[in-house]
C-alpha cells in the first residue's frame, strides 16, 4: 500500500427514494457519504477507490486485489486451525 496515496473503500451502497449513496471508509476509519454516481460503474462493495480533483473517484484495481489477498490470508489463518 502506498503511503502517499489517499484510499477509500466502498463499505456499502444505500438506496433512498430518488438516489443511491455510496458509504466510503478511509484508511483512518472515517466515513464519507457521496452520491454513487461519483464512483465508476464497476465499483462494488470492497473496492478501493481514489479521490480525483473533480470530486469523482477512480477505481484502483491493483490496491483492491492487494487488500483482498491480505484479508483472505488473515481469514484463512483465523479459521483454519
């Protein structure tokens, strides 16, 4: 994980009457709610995204894969004993 890059993880999507909100969590555990339309279409729960200067977010597939692999390894270590 790069220390100079600011990442958010997509925690969940919340539907309301006329919109969809993406609930994002940064690496410090802070929550940010943004319109889901600010995220790329391929973003899903667990995706790592990077804020852009225009207020939108870009998917970081490499960081998502790295974190997913690390989390799976930790889960395997916890549950396979």
